[in-house]
C-alpha cells in the first residue's frame, strides 16, 4: 500500500489539490458555483474533493459509510476554517429530501461506482436521482477496468500493489498472488468485489442509458489528472481516435469522467 493511503491528511490534501485544479473547471460550465450551490459527495472519504467547493462558498455535504473517514473529514475542514456537513451513512439508506431546495445542484461520485457490484448498480444510479435538483448535474469518475491498475491493486500490500494488470488474472490466481504478497482476507475480499464489479466505459454508458440519464460530457484520460499529485505527471486526455475504439480504450483509460443529467421535462 502506498504511503498516501496510510497518511490520510496527505491524501486529503492531494485530493483537494486535484479537485481545485481540475474538478472545478470541469463542472463550472454546467453548474454555477456560488453560496447558493448545494454540493453532495457520495463516498466522500475524508472530504478532500469537497474542500475546493467549500472554499468557493458552496454548501457541501459528504456521505460515507466509514465513520473514521467522516470524523477525519470534519476534523480537516475545521482545521481549514471551512464549513461542511458530513454524515456516516449507507447512501442507499439515506432519507430522500422532500423539498426541492434541500436537493443538490451537483453530486460528486468519484472512485465509487467500481466498488458497487452489478446487482446494486442500477438501484444506486436510480436512487441518486432522488437527491438531484431539477437541472442538476452528477459527476462520475472511475478507472476503466482493464487499465494497468484498474483493479485498485495499489491499495493492497507488498509486491502485488506495484504490479500492473494482475487484476486481469483468473480469479484463483489473482487471489493467490494477493495472499502471497501479504494481503489479509478483508483486503482480498475488497479487491475481489472490485473485480466482480468490473466497470468499463461501455458498461457504464449502458448503465446510464438504462437508468435514463443524459450524458452531457465525457472525458477519457490517458493520464489521470490525479497523477499530477501522485507522480508529478502531466495529465493527458485520450486522443480522439483512440477514445472511440470500443473495448480497447479501456486498456489505456486510467480515468473516465462523465457529467450526467436527468432528461429535462417541459
């Protein structure tokens, strides 16, 4: 496991820097960022993605199932004199806002959809709609499954955390490599869940269509913007030609970004 995954304050700062430099510009063409803007992040962790929106004066809320992460988010926001509401809750059990004013202009869902296995994905996508204001936007970001670290094996331990493409091995062999590298059963189960999920560009777009979302914008990244923080690498978007090759594009898409909207009714 990389040091940044152990040092949560460092991880918080890195996420905030990426969000500040890239997420704000990505969403501002579709969402006005002002003190009246309500922003929700589902699976917020320690809240780094939300910090730049709070700095812009937006009303930010984060939901995460891990109590430790929610406590860290509250602590880190207080340290930076920013306001945020953080809730420890399974999102699918969260009470739906009744009033339109209590819903959100922007919902962030970054590195979350690949942790939700297929039977629950559609329910999750549909439930998100209940929290979205009329005309609101949902931002999704996820690593395409077939890319070198699309299985999140970097969160494992030992040599396996540094090996690209091992998540594409047959399941028994992948489990054996993780165990040999020192991963405990909890970590292996988490990585097997991601393997079962296997989010590709094609699968995500099909899911968006099935749940009646409109894709407003799509960006496939050859070099994930967060790599600037992690590895000091300059982010690179996919070349247009290669981004339109089904299946193969998943092998060289380190991050897929989408802005989704519910179809506007007259």
